[in-house]
C-alpha cells in the first residue's frame, strides 16, 4: 500500500439538479500502484467519468461538487490543493484522454499547436523546442509523417489518429498517471485493438500508471492489472483482473461477464443484464442492483450491502449473497466459509 | 482556398444582377407619375411629357429599359437627381464616406461592448455581472434607436454639453476632429447590434466552454483565462461573425434614421431627402448602394470565415 501512486478514499461527488441531488459518485475508494493499470468498469451512467474528472478536479461547479473524501497523489491530497497547484498537476503529473476523439481536440487549432501548448504550459522551453518535442511525441505514438501532421487540423485525421494525438498530448510531459476515459469506445474494432496496443507500448516506455475506464470488459482483460466494478455511483466489486474473469462474486459482475461476446459462444446466446441503471429519484433503499438482480432476497430490498474485503484484503464485494454465489460457481465450500467469516 | 474564394466572389454576380433588377423595378413599376414630378408645374403638358419619356426611354418595353439602365450603370452613370439636377453617382460619392465612417464606428462600438460583456458574462455565469450584462443587452436590443438617440442628445449633448449633437465638420477637418461628432450617433446606431451580439457572444461562449475541447484544455493544465481566450473564443467567434454580417443590413437601415436625427450628411440623409421629394433616380441610386454594401459585407464575412475555420476550406 505504501508506494501507491494514487489513493482515493471515500470520494463523493454530487450534482445539484432540478430533480434533487444526484449522487453520481457515492463513497468510492481505490488505489493504484506505480506502473500499474486499474480498470474501472460499469454500464454507462454509473459514475465512471465523474470519478475520473474528480481526480483532476474538473467537475463543473455548479452543478457538481466533490463533497467529501481524499485523493492522495504521491503523498499529498489533491482536494487540499489550490487551483493553481492543480493546474501544475493537470497534463503534467496526471493526464487524461477522453472518449470522443472527434470533439476532444479544438477543431480550429492545428494538431501541433495543441500538443505544444501542453508542453509549453509545464516546461520552461521555447516554442521551437516544444515543437520538436511535439513531433517526437507524434512519432512515438505511431503517426506517419509527423512533421506534416503538425500542421493538420483535427478534422483531417481519422478517429484512431486523433486518439493517438490525444495520447501524444497526454504523455508529452511524462505524466505519472494517465486517466483514459473510454479511450476506445468511439472507435471501430480494429482501431480499438491498435489503440490498446499503443497504450501498452506507452505504458512500458514511459512507466505510466493508467486508470482505464470502460464499459467493455474485453478492453480491461487486455490491459488492466486490477479491476473495480462500479454500479450506480458505488463500487460493487474489486479484484485483480484474473479473479474478475475467473471468479467473479457480485451478480452484477457476473452479468457483465455474460454480456461480453466470446469466441466460443454464439452471438445470439449473449446475455444482457435485464433492466437499466436506476436513476437517482427511484434509487432503491436497499441494494441499488436489487431490481435487476437474480439473487435478490428480502434483505436486499431494505439494507444496502457494504463493501466487504476478503482474501487478505485483496478483494472486495458488496453483496449480501456473494458467498452463495461462490458455492454455486465453484462448489468450494471450505474456502468460502473462510472468506465468509472474514466478511462478516 | 483560392478556388473557393473565386467561386464565392462569382456567386455575388447573380445577386448583384438581382439587386439591380429589383431596384430598377422598384421605380419603373412604382405607382405614381414620375414624369410629371420631374417637370416643374408650369412645363407639364402632353408634349413635354412625351418628349421626356422618349428621352428617358420610358416609351420602350420594360426589359429594354432594364438593359438601358444596366448599360448606364456599368458605365457608372446612375442618372441625374431630379431635385438637384446633378449626377446621382457624384452625390453618392460625396456622402458615402460619412456613412462609411458612421457604420464603421457603430460596428466598433457594438463589438467593443458586446464581446467583452458577452465573454465575461459567460465566464461568470449566473453572477451579478452576468445578470447586469443580460439586462443591458436587453435594453440595447429593445430600445428603439431613435428614442435612444434623443435621450443621448438630451443628456450628453444638451444637459452635460459634453458632445456635439448634430452635423459633421466636413471641410478642413481631420478624422480625429470628426470622432467627437460621431460618438453619439455611433452609440445610437450600434446599440441594438451591441445588444444582439452580447447575448449571442454569451450563448456561444457558454456553449464553447462546455465543449469537450475546452475540457481537454483544462485537463492539460490551461488556466480558465487561457481556455476562455485561446480555445473557447476563437470557436465562439464564428457564429458571432455570421450574425454580425446579417446585422450589418439592419445597421445600414438604421443609418437612414440616425443620420436624420443627428443631421449627419451621409447616404441615409440623402436617401431620406430623395424619398421626401420623390427623387426617383436618387432613391434608386442610394438603395442600390446600400444593397451593394450589404452584399460586400457578407462577402467579407464569408472570406473571414474561410480564413478562421479550417473545416470549410476548399469545399
Ligand atoms: N453535469 C452534470 N449535471 C448533472 N448530473 C451529472 C452531470 N454529469 C454527470 N452527471 C450524472 O452523474 C452520473 C454519472 O455520470 P458519468 O460519470 O458520466 O457516467 P459514466 O459511467 O457513463 O461515465 C449520471 O447519472 C449523470 O446523470
Ligand atoms: S445484495 Fe442482493 S440484490 Fe444486491 S447484488 Fe447482492 S444479491 Fe443482488
Ligand atoms: Mg463516461
């Protein structure tokens, strides 16, 4: 735990809307080690983007506000920093890339200018050197003819190329942490694979830690070390990537896994989780997943399950019936009762 | 880009032809006997009327008349003013400079008010400043310009005596000396455009500030001022430019009234006089020039658009 790059504790980000307070992120905790990749998964609207924007303190206020928690990055709490200090961190220590490569770049500014801007904001070098550095970054992210591309505008590039530009920009100051919010969602499948490969390459070259946000477990499988599963603003399961796929405990995680297309399965048999993420007004008083859960019992309706740690604090799940899940899944009752005791 | 520009410039030709035809038709098909107006009362008789008609080609079919009109127009001959018996082109030439100054200053005034006000209102949304800016803009848009003009004359001109309220020294006078005379008319004429552009600037800036690229800029460590001026404003400027072009038409229309209120010897006053005396060639001439100015401004706006926005280049 000691040399974690980032530790988020009990983060709550709420939005004040006309329909009342939306608890977009409601008390989440996670950490990420140096050089590691953490996947955050969950359906659209579960609070992944809000969580990641909270780390950079880029939540639009109003209506949003980080109401409590701490975000300790390299030993100091980002929530206690001044806006000016945060500006020194954004794009320099922590960078972010976004889902929409179409709109995330300024449409009327040259690619080169946009990358140089990031460099000039954080490094005491001249415009010519910044340009050289920008060209170098474009080369490293695999953009052909980087010198010529410097003078291109975003609309002259394909979606995949734009995302490469975003990555080049994000890593131009050797950030220690890269937050990638659905970096491949808007791209078609072959391009997705290329961008994932690029992120792997960049991770090993720069030693960057990555928070990879996605609703696609397939992307997580290829890239993440640890996985956090979110549902309706809360974390419902945490585990290393192997266990998420081999031994998922939360019914929601299991549902997500069943909705991932697999080569050995026919596409028609793909199962989706029935129902939708509840909106804030009709949030159930017990477990938020209850209306959609196949395992739901009476208790689930009234009491929200806490996130319980087990397996030497390496895993956690928030579900009253997770143990039964385990019995059903593996039949390893002995192992389970140990876990069960720990979580009670 | 050269190709695009050439094509854009060529498209103005049919527009100009259309305008010339409308202006021609306006007078040719207008009710009322223009001929008798052109002759003084004593000389109105059948013989004189017929003579003048032949002289002016008014006995020929309308399309021949139009061709004749165009032929003259292309040579720079816009006919003679009935009232002053002087070539219309010459009279317009004398006055157009003053109208040009008035409209340029009015545009400057409205842009200098609207853009800072709109940008700041967007940056400090829902603040006291924002609400005041919106209120000011509303006043600017909704107050009739002649009324505002009279108020300004009363207050700054008569009560405080700070600024001249009428006329424009034309002989032996530098632009600098003239500026004092142009302040009140420019504010009056520019106020409605200022109001419209303030509201538009605020709206487009708010939109631009909420765009993904603004978020990207913040995420790379850009300050809010940097986001505002480096990223949001250049993007917000495009719709502002378009509306500016459109509003320029109303501005020209407003010049007619404002020049009359402030006794500014410009095209507007010329047109007003021409209408009063049913001086048809002069009406024709001034309307034509106003229309051509508008087309020219729209052309400039489009060219600027192409220069600023790389997305619409070439096609
Ligand atoms: N600017 C905002 N105003 C109000 N509610 C918001 C805003 N941004 C996000 N939310 C709410 O926060 C919740 C989580 O959104 P988000 O983090 O974008 O989900 P996702 O997991 O798809 O990234 C949503 O229910 C959304 O309604
Ligand atoms: S607590 Fe109950 S409703 Fe919630 S996930 Fe577990 S079994 Fe389902
Ligand atoms: Mg999202």
